[in-house]
């Protein structure tokens, strides 16, 4: 298959996957999308310079048919070695992982903080940007205060 045929196949697959994801989420009341905003965002995203090349490169580097490639999966043994403070914001309706999964991941990181967003999905900062912004700002401010005190 030529590069252009591969690109066309990917575009068809990606558009079908995106469409299915939005329809599934809307039909299961995971979120109630403003379809004109979704369409506009998708249009702008797909018209960015080098969108196709970079998206194809990312998807083929990281994924396989049954999920991400094992070499890109973070293990429990790796999580326990993280020493930097980490803020987790987990949507209660994330279709890729339950809140319990998020809590388990966060519990493995020594200096972690875990928050949930009710009715939030996989990208909770998009579901409630003000809440996410406050959490991140507070988290970073606390880290900066600790840094100033220790120096």
C-alpha cells in the first residue's frame, strides 16, 4: 500500500473512531457536547500544518490494535520511583479508567495529590476548565512556596 493509501486509510479510521467516541459518550450521557464547537475544533485540529504526519507518527509509535505498546505503558515499579509532586485530576466518567484505577495509580506516587471531577470524562480539564485551573494554580503555588522556604 502506498503512503497516500495508508494516509487515506488512517484518516477514515481516525474519523470513524472519533465519531464513534462522540456518539458513544453522548448516548451514554458521559457528556452533552455542543456539536458546533466539536465540529469547529475538529476542523481546526485537522487543518493544522503537518497534522496528518504528526498524528500518524504518534499513533503508529505508541499504539497497536489492542491498546498502547507495552514499552510505553508505565508500570507500578516505575511509578514508585517518581519523586516529583504529581497532581491527578480524574473524571468520574472517564471511559478509559475508573476512579479506582486513578486512585491506585496516584497511591503509588510518593508525593501525589488526587482529585476527581464529577461527570468529567477522559479530559476533565476540558469539562471544567475553571476548576482544573484552580487546582493546578493552587498545586503550583504550594510547590513554589515549598521551594522558596527550602532555599
